C-alpha cells in the first residue's frame, strides 16, 4: 500500500509540475526542470554505491558521459546508415535506426552498467580513498578515449540536431522533460526497493563492516558488483538524453566537474541513508543553481555547492534527512499508535540511528 | 568418540618473515567444547581466521563437515555452518539490535533450510535470539546504546543466528567482570547443549576451565598441548610457556 501511494504521489507531483509549466507557457521552466531532474537521477544513482555501500565514486561524470556518447554514436549511425552499413544490411538498419530517446536511454544504461560492472570487478579489493582515486582515474581514461575517438566528434565535439516538435506533446524540450521525469521516478523507485530489500541490508553491512558482513554470510564481493552495476547504469541513463538536450556535446561538457561534484554533494547535503536524501539534496541544490544561473552567473554554481557542502559537513553531517529523522521517528506514541510523523519515518525508510 | 566435524591438517601461515602458524593439526568432534589458549601472539586468532576464511592458509587443509574449505570465502564457510564472533565486537553500528540479528537470517539461514524466512518468522527468530542472550528489551536500540557485556552478547547472538554447526568464540569475555564472565560461560554451555560445537578462545582461565571439555595450547604458532583441561594446565611445557622457564 505504501508503494502504491509512493508511485501515485510521484506521478501526481510530476504531472502537476508539467501542467503548471505548460500553463505558464515558459519553456525555460522545462529546461531548468530537466537539469534538476537529471541531478535527481545522478544523485540517487551515486547514493546506491556511495551512500548505501559506503564506496565514494568520484567518476560519476564518466558514467554520465558514457550514456551521452553511446547516444551520440547511435544517433550518428542512424543518420548515416548508407555510409556505415554494407548494402545488404542497410535495409534492416534503416528499419531500426535512428533509435528513439527511450531506447537510447536503455542502451546507455546497459553500456554504463557494463562499465560499472567492469570497474567494480577491477576495484573489488580497494576501499576508501583508494577506491575513490580509482574511479577518478576511470573518468580520466574514458575522457582520453572519447577525445581521441573521431567517430563521436573527438575533441571537436558532436552536433545533434533534434526535432523541434513531438506529436501530442509539443516542444521537444517538453518531451525530454517528461522522459527525465519518468526516469527520476524510476531511479527513486529502484533506490527505495533496494533499501527495503535483502540487498539494502547487505549494502548497509558492507558500509558498516565488511569483515563482519562476510562472517554473517553476506557475499560482499557479489553485492559490490551489483551496486556498481546499478549505480553506473542509472548514471548512464541520466546521460543518454543529454546530447538531445544540449544540442552540441563535447568531452569537457559531458565529463564536466559539475556532474562529479553535484553527484556527491547532493546526497551528502540531503542525507545518504534514505532515498529521500538525494531527492531533497538534488531539488535544493538544483533549484538554487538554476536561480543563481539566471540571477547571478552560472560560474557561481560550483561555489554554492562547495560552500553548502562545507556548511553541512560541519553543521549536519548526516544531511537534511539526518536532521529531521529523530524528530520524525519520535512521533510514535508509547502505546505503539502511529502518528503522521512515525508513518512518514517508515515511508521514508528512516531506520534507527544513522540509517 | 563422536564424528569429526572440523579437521585442520598441517595448516601454516606466514606474514612476511614471521611464521604465525607452523603446521597446526586440530580435530574437533561433533558436539565438543574445546578451549583454545595461548599467550598473546601465539597464533590463536590467525588460526581462527584461517578456519573461517578471513585469511587463507598457505599450507595444509581445513575440512569442515566432510567438505574441503580451502579457497572458500568467509561467507561461503558461514553458509556451510561455521560461525564466529570477533575478539572486539563488530556490530553493524547503523543497524538496530534486531536488524543486526536479521542479517544472518537473511543471508545464511536459507542456505541449509532451502527457503527464505518470512518477515514474521524472521521477527520471531530475532525475538527468540535476543531473549536467549537477554537482549529482548533492547531489540530496537542501536549498538551504541549497549553496554560492553551486551555488545558481546549481541556478537554471540548474531553468530548463532546463522544457525551454525560450529561456533568459534574469539575472546568473548575480554574486559568483562566476574559475574559477566559467568553469564557468557553459562550461555555458551547452553548453546552447546543445543547441539552446537564450540571452540572458545580465551585468556580467562577460570572461564576456560569451567567451559572446556578439551584444551588446546598454541605457542609461537605451534600446538604444544592437546588434552583434558586438568592434564594440560599441569603440563610443564604449558606452564613454561605461560610463566617462563
């Protein structure tokens, strides 16, 4: 029943925002909203590995870029079927290509998920700073590969010319916004399902004490691979529609520092122990950054993130969720009757203590 | 003598140039209560780590319940029925006492029964385990709210939750008062009476003598004595190792 209300609530909130933005008739709301939703997916994906398992990933931008560049590669293939396919296959290829954005998202997720699996496999024995450095190295290696891969534009970048309108929806940005809205609900649902499952408990034991987890029968290496794969796949899915959003993709924008920093800062500020944390952090930071972009300058975005991160690490190391969870959990009456506060604590998976 | 549950043959382990275990042989029968003692640095914990898969032995073999354990990861050995508690309690700090007890139920209990426990069964089992060690009133508290002895009890209860055939209790009584030591010994004997074979590693001789049916002594990575507790503590070699020649 709780899950039903969760999905219903998510869809209603999304539909209300979409209807409001359409009523205002301002496409900028869709542009800004897309970025915020994209950060919700990225922050939630980062939190699956970083928050639930305690493995800090500095290479979020790499997974995001892999999703983006898989779309660029497939888009280019689709636009030049006669050039890249032998005559015998061109007919079949034209039936399939060019692919639509939802399909590209699935493919981007699979490619990034596989890279996540590979990264997990290669870094299985690393922990703490060593794992973080390895993920940073992954981003550098992948960026170097993309810069030197002419097919996707190399260092010059690649243009993606998107259609102006989509039937039944309207402007293409509205279509992209809707897709990212669905994707963010999917990402949050995945995180929420993980938290409430055996997998979530397994991840928590990995974060707390791997040696004790193994002694309790938790297959830690297998679970870490699952976490790196799911996290990588969701980041790639967030990146797949990005070339269509931005129109011109170059390595420095796809591998931008902002993605790596925001993916970490948003869950840290929101709270890493519940699916609510990355959502709240991404909404807060994403909206502040969008407001700052139009009122001051986009150059101050990273400064804002940095200052907020420092502030939260000092004042509220468990993030916003950590600040309110004791209050929420304290809502249960002594006779066991549930109140709205304790119900919310259960809904948001605010377990005892830091969880 | 009952059937052999654990067979450790010629197990050796080095850390660089330091020989931690030098050809250890040990056999433990089903249902036995074995005390494992030795001065600090004698290799007790290394032997436990090699048996449980936390460390891999370089020479020799470990057989458990008729199966070779060499090369198996720690969690796989837990699935086969070998559980341990740690010298320093290692509860999962962000999980409540009940959740700590739930972890082995979620990940291990099904491996031998063939099915996962339902939520209700799992909650009942947590209650039962917490009741067994006297932690029922603190089931929904965090480990940080527990006293030292409660932490040790949680450590033991979590090991038992894996439904083990063999429990290895690594210095479960360090730092406890006399009455608390008595509580833990009583608990371990109670568990043994339920059919769990137990190896207890301990420095507190009063507890070792009260608990053990057999005593094994390690010194500098070698086994120097193995027999009835009264005979072993009067063995001149053991006295020499503890008190100096």
